[in-house]
C-alpha cells in the first residue's frame, strides 16, 4: 500500500484577501459565500516556505475565483519561478 501521508509543510509571509462576501468571509472556513457566489482573490507573498523537499522561499501564489457557491478552482497560470509538480490540493 502506498504511503498517503501528506508531506510536511510550512509557510511564512503576507496574505491579501479581497472578495465580494460580507466582512468575515465564510469561504475561508469552508462556508458558503454570503452573496451566493464567490468572486475574490487570495494572494500569498512567501518570505519562507517548504513543502516536503521543495523550498517555496520568495514565491508569490494566487488563487482567483468567480464561481457559484464557492466552487474554488485555480485558473491562473503558474508562478514563473515555480516548477510544475503534482497537484496535491483541490
């Protein structure tokens, strides 16, 4: 049986969130958008980070959504300094 344990990870940096929900966006804790659809963006600027053996230092990562009922999906092209690896989270 394959080991299904997720790699160790850690991130330190800045996060900017902007969306159409009322204050205290429930989407950030797996709730439904207050307007019935999610239109927003989350951008991380990582000072330091690691995912398993992969260093994430200095990367910028963004997730932008315009979906009904908070069906979040990353549709942004990848960060140019990041290498393409297996998709882990959805």
